[in-house]
C-alpha cells in the first residue's frame, strides 16, 4: 500500500489552467441563438392604411305631399233644447200623441193647439177696424182734393183782399194725418191679432225628441205655461279635445269626418266652435263639431253615440316618408354621388309605429341608408348591397 501511495506521489499531476475563450464562446452562442429565433419568428401583418368600405342597404328618395291628420274621440250631444210654452191664454184642445217622454216629433208636425175661438173673434174685429180706417183715409183724401180745388179757385180773391189764412187747415192736412195714423193703428192691431191666432198652435220646425211632458190635453194654459221640453235631434254636436298646436290650425266651418266605430259608418261634420280655454285636467283644447242628419236618414248618429273624428290639416309639400329604423339620433345617413356616407339632420313632421314623415333634406341622386350601421363615420366609402 505504501508502495502504491508513493507511486501516486511520484506521478506529476498538472494543476487546472484558466481558459479565457470559454465564456466568450458561450456568450457568442447565446447571441447567435437569439438572432436565429428572431429571424424565424412569424411576422405580424401590417395594418392597411386608408378607407374601409361599408356595406349598406339604401332606398331611393321620392318626395310627396303629406297631409297631416289627428284623430280625436267624443260622444254626440244635443245642440239645442226647446222649452215649449203657451204663448196665449186658452184651453189645450189638442196635444200630439207623440208628446211623451222619448217620443219623436217630425218636421212640420202639429204638436199642440189651444182653443182659438176668442182669438178668431178678435182677429175679425181687428180686420173690420182696419177696413173702417182704410175707408176713412179714402174719404179724407177725397176731401183734401176738393179743398185743393177750392183753394185754387179762390186763390186770386185771397191775394186781392190780402187775407191771412192757415193753408194747412184750409187743405185739411191735420185731418189727413189723423186718418193715416188711424189706419196704422188698425193695421198693427190686425197684425197682433193674426200673430196671437197663429201662436195658439205650434208646428215643429225641426226633428225633436221629447225629453219631458208638462201638460195634458184639456188643461187651461195661461201665457208662459210649460207644455213640454224638446231636444233638437236634427242638429247635434260632438265635443273633441286636441293639443293646442293642432287646435290653432283649425278654422270655423272646416269639414271633418266622424266615424261610428261599431258600424264603421262615416258622417260629415263641421267645426262650429273653438274654445280658447285649455282643459285643466288634460291640458287639451276643446272644440265642437256640428253634425246635421240628412232628411229621412235612418242610420244617422244619435245622442250618446261614441265617435272617432279624423281631422286633416293643410297639406305640406316636399316631404319624404322613411322607415323609423333609418333615423339615428335625430339624423339620417345617406349615400351621395361620390358613394360616401353623409349625415343630415332631419325634422320629423309625423310618425307612426314603423315610419316617419320628414321634410325633404336630400339632394338629387342621394340615397337614404336603411340598414343599421355600426359606428358610422362621415366620408366612409359605401358599398350598396341592395336598393329599394
């Protein structure tokens, strides 16, 4: 063992020597590897600068005339009520059988008559007095003509003797004036007697429905006693409520259309009153439409009917009807001659569930974009996919 150990000692073992090129080699290998990785990495695509085309659907612009309208609702009411009263004293000798609550009185139908015997006698007396007055006037006119002839024959004698005379008395002017006044009195008395006789009966001047009955045949009526209350059904009206802006565009006498919803029948009516007061609860303005039934019309409106009123206003020229979907925050997008997107502000005149009517803001050969756009920008190139 000692011999082996000594042999080892005898061997010349060389010490470790530092080699400076080794770290440099490692660094160089690392740098080369990085360049190799960078050279073989995928290259990212560059963004293409410039405009992006947008696919759109468009519609052609067709200007038209728009007639604004408004629909209101109301119930038919009576326009007039008549309190039928006796105009003279006398017994009620005739009362129409339809004078009962709910009864219908037709045009030119005799409603009631009072005993007119006394009034007929008075009328005969007034006629006689008028005839007497006429005769007295004729006699006095004859006396005046004679007096004028006498004055002409005696005129020279009056001048020669220088007589002072009252020419009016000589020519009977006071007597003539009295005769004329008496005939006027007699004529007026005759007119009063004729009027009173005509007032002893009453013929209907319109179609009425009887609201209440207040007298019975055989009653003695004094002047002013109530006979019945009648409701005029030939002239009806409908109260309607409109926004103030629409009510201000109406005019008296303007025609409107009334529609009965149950039967879909249509009736003509006219604006009769525009009340200059806003309803406190709805803040709407009240107007009245007047309706008159045609003679012998069996399907006319009646009191209490619920109706729909269609009111039209003055037409507006140069308007366009567009889909609501084309409106984007108070403006619309369009495609111009250069096939780029443009935005224009609009003024909506009217709209319903699907469409709006706007004032025409489009130039010639511009198209309205109807498709939905995602973040549209003015100036983007538009590619028209479909045109309507």
